[in-house]
C-alpha cells in the first residue's frame, strides 16, 4: 500500500446522504474474482441512468476527492465499495458521517475517509459547485483540506491510528509483517507433529 | 493449567499479546481454501507482490460450486466455472495443494480436513467459510473468516484478533433411541436463539456429548455458527484420538505419543469459569425439525406449527409471521402432516459416512414415497467410495434415491442442485434461510434418520412412525 501524506485532485460534490454500499457498487459485481478493476461498477446505476450525475459531468469526471453527504457507506459490509472508489481514482472521501464498517474498510485499503462538520461540508460543496473542477488538497498530517482560489481550509477528523497507518502506507498485512520476527520465533517453538499439508499424503488404499 | 479449553488453545497460539486494547496476534496452524472466498485473497497477494508464508499449512478443495453429476464435463454456469478455474490457477501459481473435482480427496472443506487427519486437537483452523466451526469437534479452535483475512493468513499465517468469550453448553443424560446429534444442536439453537452465541466460543460438554462419535460431534460444532457463535469446541478424548490415528497426515510413532500426551491436557479446568452456561437434558430431547426460516425456529417433530401469537417477544412474533408465510404453513398443523417434495441428504453437517449409514439403515427394506425426490450427496469423494464399498449406494439406488458426486450441492444451491420455487425439502444441512436451497425453496432442517423416514412417508416423520421394514436389515442403526 502506498504511503499517503498529501494529495491534490479535483473535488467532486456528491450531494446525497445515505449512500449505501449497494449504490456505491451493485451486488452483481460481487461475482468477480479479482480485487481490482471495479471502477466501472462505481455508482453504476447513477452513472448509467442519470446524465446529470456529478461524475457524468466532464469537469468532475477525473475527480479524486469525493465530498459526500452524511451516512456514506451504509448497508452490507462489502469491501468492493472501497475497491470501486479506489479503482476509479479516488484517494479520499470527505463526509459528515460514515458507516463504521465502510470507514474501517477504507482505512485498510489506503483510502482516506475524513469526517467534516456539516457546516464545512456545505461550504465545501458550494466551492466545488460554483467552480467545477476546483482542486482539493488533502493534508493528512495536519488533517486539513484546502480548496478554492481563496484558500479555504477545512479541518477533518481521522483517528490517530488510521492516520498513522495511512501515512506509513501500512495495510493490515504490512502491519503484521512488522512483527515478522515474532512470527518466526513462534514457529520455531511449534512441535514437529503439527499438521502439514505438504508433502501431500493420501490414503494408501482406496 | 487453569482456564477453559478455548482459552488454553488461544494462549498456546499467541504470537504477540496486544497492548493497550490492541488485538492479539494469533498463529494459525491450518487454513482451508475453496473457490468462493479465495480469489480476491490471491489477487491481493499478487498485487502487493507477496507470497504465501506457509504453503505446508494451506489446503484447497473445490466444493461450493461443483456439479454432482457429469463431473467430467465442463461446468455450465459461467460464474461457477470462473471461480473454480481461478482457484486452480491460483493454486498452481502459488503452489497450494489442491484437490480438484474428480480427485480422490476432493470434497467439502470441512469433511476433507478431518478425513486427511489434518484437523487435530488443540490447533487453530480457519477458512473463508462460516461452518469452519465443524473442526472444533476435535478440540481445535476453528472459525470462519472473511476474504481479506484469508489473504492475511496466506501472507502472515496469523490473524489479529480479540479473545472470544466462552459459553459452556452442558448436555447431561443419555439420548433416547432415534434422537441424534442433529437434534441436540437444533434444540440448543432453539433454546439460545440465532444470536445467543454471539461473540462466544461454545464448549459442548456433558455425558451426552462424550458418548457421541466424531461425526456426531462435528454435526454439533458445525452448527455453532447458527447460534451466532464464533466457534464450537469439544474437549478431545479417546474417541477423538481413535478417529485421528492412522489418517494420512496424523502424527506417527513417537510423534503420535507426544501429540496424545499434549492432547490429554486439552480440557477446561474443573474450576474454569465460563462467561455463560446453558444446560440441556438429553433424556428429554426428541427428534427436532425447523418450521421457520432460521435455524432457531425449531420444534420437536411431535409438535404442531406454532402461531405467531405464541411468541411474546415482538421481534419473534413478526419473524414467525413472516416465516410462516414464506414456508406456507398453517398454525396448528401437526408437523408430521407437512408434505415434502425433496429430501436432501448431505452437506458438511451430515454428509459423512456415519450419516449415510444412519440414513441407509432406515431406508433398507422400505419404499420411497412416490412423490418425493431423494438426493444423496456424499461430503467427499472418499465418503462416496467408502459408502460404495459398504454397499450403501445399492440401498440408496434400490430405494429410488439419486446417488451423486461429492460437494456442497443443495445445501446452498450454487450448483444446479436447487429447489424449484415453492418446493419443500427436508434437508440434513444447516441453513433454512429464504432461498438458501434455491429461489423460493422451503427448507426444514432435520437429522439423517428423520430425512430417511420422511422420504418413506412423504411427510416430516421419524423412524418411529414407520412400520416394520420388509426385509431384516443387516446394517446397524446408528443413534
Ligand atoms: S455444505 Fe453447505 S454449509 Fe457446508 S461448506 Fe458447503 S455450502 Fe457451506
């Protein structure tokens, strides 16, 4: 996972609340067997049926900072929701409230999920709507989002632990592998008769 | 050593104690893989340029999607075929041992692990499947995990986890004839509810548990998840050792002695305290059957379909109302009058050799009810072979049942073995959720002997409802 310090990219105002994971990516995409390439599934219903949907507007199409309404990521706990956002190119989602599971999944996959106050959310939406294509800079170290000509600054919340992990670029596995020596030491204490699948053995007789 | 069995096994596997509320890093001895929950885990490894840490602690088999007929032909369903092809490719690329369709050791993950002697007392076992709790029957700490955890175990052979709470479920007394392990666990779930075990490892103890075979114990631990539990466990004893000994991957010689010496210490201390305790009297149990759409909605077979008003709790009443509508059941109908279209004998709950023997012992010398379709699906290719060596296949075929190849089959209907909308099944599997066995299908969970008696009478029945068989049986009925 790449380490995250700052990121600058086009801000996308998604003026909707209660965007659940089924809206982020419909269930049919769950049949896939890969962990990448979910960009086409992102907000699939809106992108296909609603020409005015924000990502269908050229100025926002290359966006990488999503600014969404409250209760983003509710519903079933599918990790695919985060994969779809990430594969589309989003590096951060700002909202005034996230579903817990979504926020947990985001942190594990390197996507910043920052919590803004409702007033700031409204202001940020205004900036992004008045000047489509405005870039937002996410400064994770200082937990700040900078946007617009006037240099508006918004504070967002990310818990210390997640922030540290994102800044170190540590996914769950990377985090565990920091203790690789402990694992190796533990393995050295395991009795020899513990189960081993290799070399493969099978019944002598059928 | 003090503590419960689960706590001991946990303590034996802590690589690193979590500080300040952080989770413990727990070592995983054995990971089982199948085609549905592993593809993204392997893809994740590939993406990060990682490799499995311990290939000798991974085992893959194909089960959820596999067809049970024409297994030499290409799989028709595209999603199923893609998942299976992907597993095969991943196994080859990463060097994971795999038992593919047609292989002698192929079968449902939870049947294959114990059968190969890989499932042992005191180990930790994980799989991207909730019924991993099955392996707890050996005194292993075994639980289901999600796909990103599968990847985590592949890469590190560990998981970060907070300790589970423990619940003792004591089943005292002796089972009446015709009452089986399946009836015990259905009664337990009916008693504590589908959320009653939430956050707990259940430890089953007491005389009735001790007298069960390993197959029976696996049936019970298998369904721990249906009570919401993380895992189920039974302390290992002579029955366990006897089952493991001589299996392909079981320890041998001096290793065997060392292993057994350790395994004998794996029991909850007499003064261990559990976070919760439940008691059940085995003598009072009867054959059990579910009437609703979750495994907790069960009753003795001699009872009648309940009415929503029977439930004082609001949620339970609404759930009953919905379930009765979906199941198309009228309150007050004796359960024994409920007509069944299909009998499914199989799954990781009841697809082992002893289950097939029990099923056959009831069928022998009897006729199938003409309106019932009977599907017998062994849990693994080995179970199938053994059943044929014992002549059980002839009993099934002579009775008019279909005798299939190994896999999950109609347990979840990911392959073509499905109920048609509105069809009703007596099933030896573990989940009676809406649509689980096929869209619109209706499921009654039962034991193998109840499934068999139902196939004879055409309505939910127990062997005691049947007249004498026409020919004396030389198969031993199994309690
Ligand atoms: S038999 Fe059923 S419960 Fe068991 S692993 Fe297969 S699908 Fe899951």
